[in-house]
């Protein structure tokens, strides 16, 4: 299989790009793939919250030319295996800690406002330079780490960083929330940007997330200690539907209007939405219906 790069993008923020990108990447690695996940949402980076790590170096150091790429990429394979990264697992020089299966390589973006501003104003400030850096990032990660998949989390909208992230992607997943279905902005984004990339060989899909209709796990879903051995957990899981109204019935109207297929429609799950802390559902609760939808998305990409 040729390696593929996949961007999670949206018109507005808060559609679930980061949540799905992180779960999708971790699940691909669990299934034995070589996976890279990079946070190119440089304005509001957040993948580090899912992997509970404060890296020593960030993608910013690569993008502003103060470090080599190999010094900023973190081996997260152990996290996929055991749910945590120990300081010793930080392994920037390309020897994986997970020998029996897939690997997950992570590139974090620095959330400090000074660092965000610095990327905007100095160093890689022109669009062409940014694009050159990103093309090199892709080529190096695909080749040096022998990736099967490069997953890219992006900033919403049409700023330079977002467009350049899309430019290095083979598959563009335009993520929408239920309420965005008729958004004019989304239509404009597709007509102005996506159509151009599609003409040059990328594939685009709509990805609906937080679709209404299913929610409300039982009150005591995980119990007081967030414990999945709580008896009501199994009961709760079986109460969460795996059937989806958008999938079962009509292709969403917007999909028809834009001529872009819908690759998946993921319901909104209250336990994910109202959790105090972000977590990787596919690792913590593999039997959760959200994990089922992530698997479905993986299958969809496989046949894309
Ligand atoms: N399918 C879902 N069901 C419930 N909550 C979700 C779902 N997908 C994402 N969320 C929640 O929505 C919020 C925004 O998601 P996030 O991934 O940060 O969006 P984005 O990266 O597009 O800004 C987060 O609190 C996340 O936990
Ligand atoms: Mg995000």
C-alpha cells in the first residue's frame, strides 16, 4: 500500500477534528500500522491533551528552523500499548519502543501564545516557506519512519496554515457538526478551496460528527471512579446505539449539493462531550460505540 496523508479540517472550530484525528491515529497503530500524527492546528494546538505529555521540543522548533524534525517527533507507541508515556519512552531518533505491531509517532505544536505569535510573525512567515517546510515534513516522516498513514490535525477555516496543511494531504476530511449542515461558509470553503485540491488529485469527503439522536448513557455510566468494571458500564454500552440516522437513510443534503460523499456520521455521545478530561476512547473503551465508528471510518478510508 502507498502511504497516505489524511487531514481533518473544518470551516468552524469545535467540530471534533482533534478528537477524531487522535482516536483514528491511535486505532490505526493498534491495528498494526505505522502511523504519524501531527498537530498543525498551530493557533490552538491540543493533541498533547490526549497523550498526557509535555514534550521537550515541539513542531514549532522544526517550523522555525531551530531543530531537526527527528528531534521533535515523539514515539507514542508505548502510549498506545499501555495508556501512558514514560520519560524514557521519549525516543526522538527513530527506534521504536513497540516491536510487536504498529507504531505511533507524534508531532506536537506548542500552545504558548508567544510561540504561536512567533510562527505567525518570524521565521517561516511566507506562505511559500511554510509550504516548503510542510512538504519536507511529510516526505521525511513518510520515508524515515516508513509510515502507512500521516494524520494531520488542522486549524479551521482558510488561513495559510490550514490551506498548506490541506496541500500536503491526499485525503481531506471536512468535519461538520449536525448544526453546520447548511452552513454557507462550508459551501464557500468547498467551492473556493476543496474543488481546487480535488482537481489536482486529492479526495474529499464530508465527515459528520456529533450528529444528534443518541446520547444519554445511564447516569451511573462509569461509576464514581470512572471505572469501566462498574456493572452499569456494560449495560450502558449496550444502550448506546450503533445505528445512525444519517447512514441508514438519506445522504445528507449538503453532500448532494456539493457533490462530496459523506464518509461517516458519528453520533454525539454525552460521556465524551461532558468528560472533564479528554481521553482516547479507542484505548480506554474499545467496545464503546464511538470506537465502532472510528473502525468504520478506517474501513471507509481503506476503500476510498
Ligand atoms: N462524537 C462526539 N460526541 C461527543 N462529544 C464529542 C464528539 N466528538 C468530539 N466531541 C467533543 O467536542 C469537543 C470539541 O472537539 P474537538 O475535537 O476539540 O474539536 P475541534 O478539534 O474541531 O476544535 C470536545 O470536548 C470533544 O470531547
Ligand atoms: Mg482541535
